[in-house]
C-alpha cells in the first residue's frame, strides 16, 4: 500500500508535465490556426478590407450583415441549401431500411454489401463529382442512355435548373448512404434480442416490433446522424463547385457556402472578405440554432441511455 | 549489430537524397545571375514550348538573368494567384487573363509597366494588336480603361472568335463553298455575299448577315430539312456579336454610374434596338430552333457537339482549333461571325498577358524577360503551338501562324477578327458579381425557353443596376 502511494507521488507530476507538453503542441496549433482566425473573422465581419489585406480597412459596423441579408442571391442560396438538404430524410429512411435488411441473419455476404455501400464515403469528393457529372450528362450520360431504352429522352440533368437539384439530391443520397448504413447496422446489433422475444410472446408483429422496439433503441444513433447531416448539409459546397461552376443554371447550385466563397474570392471587389466573414458568422449562428433546435426536439423522441 | 544496420540504412537514405538533389536542376548556368521566377499554365505542348523558350533565354541573354519557370495548374489559377500575390512570396512575372486584370490592379498586385514599355527598344506597341493592348490598360482611380490609362501587362496572345463550320455537311445539303475576298478579281456577283440564299453559295471570306446565317442554319437543321446530316445548323453561347453589331452593349456609363442597358429599346436609324438584337440572339434556340438549347447541348461541351457532327456551325475561339484538328473526322474550316446587314462586324476575343508582381524586387529584370516573351523572338516560337494568334501583327500575317499546311485553310479570318474584336463582358469591371446576377438565368432558363425575355428584364434589370452601384463606390 505504502509503495503504491510512493509510486503515485513520484509518477503523477511526471505524467502531468508530459501530458502538458504533449497537449501544448496541438493547443498552440489550434490557437494560431483555429482560434486566431476565428476571432479575426469576427473583427473582419465589421470592416471592409482592401482585398486580402487588413491594413487600411474601414469600419462599417453591421453593414456587411445587412447587405448579405438583403441580397437576393444570398436568399436564393439559403433556398438552394435547404432544397439540397432534402437528401437527409431520404438517406435516413433508405439507410435504415438497408441496415434492417442486412441485419437479417439469413442474408449472406453482409460484409460485401456493407463495403459496397461504404465505398462512396471513402472516395474523393472530386472523383465522385466528376463521375456523377459524366453519369448525368445530357448527351453521353449513362442515365439518359438507359432512359432511351424506355423511349424516354432524358433531360440535361445538370444543365437545367429544374432537374439540377433533384440530380444533386440523388448524388447526395448515394454518397452518404454507406456511412449511415454502417452506423445503423452497428446500432441494430446492439438491440437486446430478449426485447423482441418478449414482444413476440405478447403477439407483436414485425411492424410493431420495429416501431416500438427497434426505433427507440436506435434513436441515439438516428439523432447523431440527423444532427451531423444537418450540419454537413448546411456546409455543402465542394461538390456544387465542381458540378455547378459559376453557380449552375439559374444559380440553382449556389449554396450558402458557395455564396461565401464567391464573396470572399471570385467577387472580392464588390463583396470582399468583410462580407464573406459576415456570411460565415450568419452560417455559424444558423448551424448553432438548428442544432440547438434538434437537441431540444430530441428530448421527445431520443431514448436516454 | 542492429544499431549498425540502422546507421547504415540512414546513411544510405541521406546519400540517396543528396544524390537525387545533385541530379536535380543544373544550376551551373544560374550561378552569379539574377534569378527571377516565372509562373504560367497551359497544356503539355504549350508548356514544352515555354520551357524551350526559357532555356533558350537563360542560355543566350546578355542581361545576366536566369529564369525559373514553374507550371501552375490552370484550374483555380486566378484565385490561388490572388492569394499568393497578396502575400510576400509571389513570382516576379506571371500570366494574367484579360478578365482578371482590373481586379488584380484594384487589389494592388500588378506593377505599372507604362514607363518601362515606353523606354523599351524591343517592344513596339504599334506592332501589337491595339485590341489586345487596350484590355491591359486600367485606371483604378476612375475605374476606366482609355488609351492613356496605365499599362499593367503585355499580351501574350489574342484568341478571336469565328464560325467553325462543317464543310462536308454544307456540301451534303447542296451548298457551294467559295473563299474569295470582295476585291478578288475572280469573284462573281453571286459570290459577293456571306451566303447567297437563292444560289446556295457560301463565301467564307465575307461575314453573313443575320438573315443569311439563319437561312443557311435552317438548311442544316433537321426540323427544317429532314435531309440535313446535322441536327442543328448553328450554335453560339454569346450575344456579343449581335448586340455589338448594332452599337449596343450590356452596360452603359451614364452620369458617372453604370447602368444595365441590355434591355434598351431605343432603335437608331435602320438598326434594331439593343433589346431587339438580344431578343434575336435568344430566338435562335427558343423560337427559330436552329440552335440547340443549353440543356440539349449537354455538359460535355459545344466543341464536342460540333466535332461529333451534331451542329453544322459553331461559334468558338481560336483556342478550340487544336481540339477540332484532332477530333473532327470531316472537312471543316472557319468563317467570320455574322453581322447585322446595316451593322458593323463585331465579336469578342480572349487574351492572356504577361504581368509583373507589384512587390517584385526584380521588376526590371522581369521586364527584360517580358520583352523577350512578348517581343518578336518569343512570339514566333509561341505561334507554332497554334492555340492563339501571336501578339505581333506582322507575325500573325505570316506562315508561322497561318500554317497553310494545316486546317483551317481560311485562318486569315482569325487575323481579320483580331483587328476589331474586343474582350467579353467579364473584362468590363473589376469582378463578375454584376454578371452573376443575370447571366446564369440567361444561360439557363431564358435560352432553354423557360423564361421570356420580358420576364428576364423585369426580374433582373433593377437587381443588376443595384449591383452596378457598388462599382461606383
């Protein structure tokens, strides 16, 4: 006992110092490359910088925020972002369905299926986007080629504002399905089988068991996926930049982050870094607000562990 | 023993690295010289020519200058360069597009070369296309570009737009192609038009009128002529030559501010109004249906649409010549852009220039190199790539550029166009925010026939004018 105490006394300070030194490297990195830019962006959002330079920038108060909120293109970008986020409920329902089917012990080759579904998630977004650009091409795309067998002349999916976003939603569902399936599959394996047995004894059918047992049991995972996909959805940008250069037909591909990018880089003279910083903080508050709303709503449907 | 092995492995690795380093750039020629950094981009053949040019310059220049050439990716070039040039480690000399120049001057990234050019014994601005030089002049205090505005770059090239046409398709529908200037002693009365509708004679040396181009395009459009080998007769994505031909423009500078003028309906003499000219351009794909809609032509691109034989005439720039030479499996050539019967020849051209970094400590040395690249010696080599027209007028008139052994046979059309073609609207103002208000809808819903021209102007005129106010601030 005494030797144990001695050990703790002699080793604890050593570990603390080591831990401190180990932590100080990433903390310094975060302070310089994370916290400092974060604070600077707050400051810049109230100023009008000259290009990318801070010296000589003029204070404009809340003007940047007011200009963004009055800009029809920003309002359009919000609409586009929300439209694109329709992929979230579709993905959630579809992935839960696939995970439930894969959880059936009679299904063989589950690992292969899961791998296939997961491949898009680990693929480069640039490669995936270029592949979809080709698939959806109006003239040479495989989608329209298949439709032509049915006698249907497919549209130019990415060149027409009416079909652009539905095409992007399909791409979004395909891209995130694998990740959702893996998490739902893990959640489903953790549901206590005794609950199903007890329900069967009470005469519950498959649908009742799914709604009354499975859904509540996996609700923490469903909640995690919902929160994260809403955040990712509000930040959607890279694939739109590739699939809709310049914003796409009728600016149908102009998402909020794409608008931010244009403000900060493409149109830096008329918008500028000040407005880009203001957009980023508006986006931050939107994400924080929606996430808080999600947490507030979760009290009614997410099971407590 | 083990530690001995480790030491041996590390020693071998270090030696290998040193060996590779030693095998790298042969810097012996650079020793004792002023080194400057030159950044550019381009496809492999263009880059190869530039490397040769740089090597040649490094070996022969008597100014004690050594140039390090770096090829940058074309994708994202503008944005990445803006950030690099805003920092402290930019290249001394680099490419600047005509659409980026004003923005980069506003961002204080470019060196004013007006005096250096005036003092130069190699650069003679009188020998360079005035339409090319003018786009590199800009006065940021007034936000205007006049012949006396400061000069910030020298053109590397100029790429005019013309009609690329499928000569086989023309012949298939019974059109006779001739190539005779109006002052050609052999030219007949019937050949004195761009396209003689009655006699079906196409003269690729004379611009067609809108009516002639329309009649020829109908002959080559399946919905008008089922015997046509091509689906559509004509394709252009640009309104410039229509509106400019009658003296109109997309914006006008009135009372010290910019105004969106594409919808102006005031006609002048025999000429249609700007709005009517614009409406005619829109009608090509929406009413006349002689041109594919943007959502028909696919994301693969118009050049592919042309080379695959789906459209008989396509408006495009010189930069597409290399691709068309490679891909088109039919006889083809080029012709001037159509113009209004009472209007002037008009159209847009692209250009890339050489500029010097504002904060370069070797600006004079960089200019020496610029003199070589933008001067007669460097331009003669660059012209061989065939991408664009050299900046030197006399060189463009020679076989170095015209390349009579290669298509297009009527390459003189590019040279003729370079005299009058000016940059597109993306080079009008320091950035494209004002264009992004209306252009995506024009290129989408309007040209696809989902929005009328009236709705278009009702929706975007005020919005664009609101955006244009910001350029006056």
